[in-house]
C-alpha cells in the first residue's frame, strides 16, 4: 500500500508544502549569460510563461535556469525540474521528461525516482492544471530537440 492511501491528508499537505516552497522560493530562477539553448513558452489558456535556458557541455546539462510567471503549479514545476536536471546527461533528461509526463497522466510509479517532483502527482487529477505542470517540461523537450 502506498503512503498516499494510508495517510492521504498528511501526504497531500506535505505535497502542497513542497509545491508552495518551490513557488515562494524558486530554485534556479534567473538567466544564464551564454546559454547553449533558450526556449520561451506560454500557456495562452491560463497565462503561464516560462523561459528555460540550459548550458550544456559534453552532453551534460551543466546549468539550468528559468524565468517565468504564472500559477504556483507552473512555477514550482519549473523550479523542481531545473534543479533536478542539472548534472544530468541529455539522455537522462529525456528519461525524466518521459517519467514526468507519465506521472502527470496518472502513472504514480513513473514519478517515484523524481524526488520532489512527486509532489506534483496530485495535479494529474485536474486535467486543466496538468498543462501548467507540463509547461516547463515542454520547454525542456524543445531545448533537447534543438540541441540534437
């Protein structure tokens, strides 16, 4: 039995706290002086905006920074993603994208290796908000395509 089924209230509060912490005190927010790639996306439905910049050396994401504005879910997702992809190879980042997307579409097990990003699993129950959580990941996916 997963923790979510045994203690749903405590776990939901913990997840909400993690999301709000990343929203209020975002990690990796800012710009890079000379990024390898920079992608700006927005969600016209809700107004969320994300610009993702990556510095890539020898097939590894050395630095990731984002700027943006929008709801707590979009900004927290960007903060958690940017923090977790630093130091990862491009292939590892692609795997993270696939896992995160599966988690956002209801596959809780796919998110288990994603650390703090598991806090966003509950968003999968609200299809309108899934796009908010996925915005920065779409920027990452387009960044990786540009780098190929």
